[in-house]
C-alpha cells in the first residue's frame, strides 16, 4: 500500500457502501459531473459498469474517455482504483 495515493488508500480502506462517485480515485470534479449526468452518481454504479465490462481495463478506460469525457490519466487512475477494490473485496 506504500505506492498508493492517499485517496486510493482511503477508498480501499472500507467497503464501497454509499460513497459518491467522486470518492473513486481519478475522478475529478468535472468527470464526476459528467458521470452523475449519465446516472453514475455512486461509486457502486461505476463499479457495476466496470464489472459489466468483465473488468476489461481497456474497454472501461475507452468508455470513460469516449462516453464520459475523462482524460487518459483519469481513466487509468479510476480503472486502477476499481481494479484494486475488486482485488480486496471480491
């Protein structure tokens, strides 16, 4: 866990529960607004999308960039955050 950002460490420290989508590491304020507009207001809904894509990192990142307006950095960080959460809790 030494290589993790404080935000990622905080996200992984407990079950996902009712956390808002902006808790996901890599999700900026602007990206959060875009996600909320598309119905992804909670972290678990974004996790659900990741799982629906069979945890395929490339597809998920492309979806975040193309459909939600994420930068490459945001897409990579968000994907890594959800992947790490899955490794800890699923």
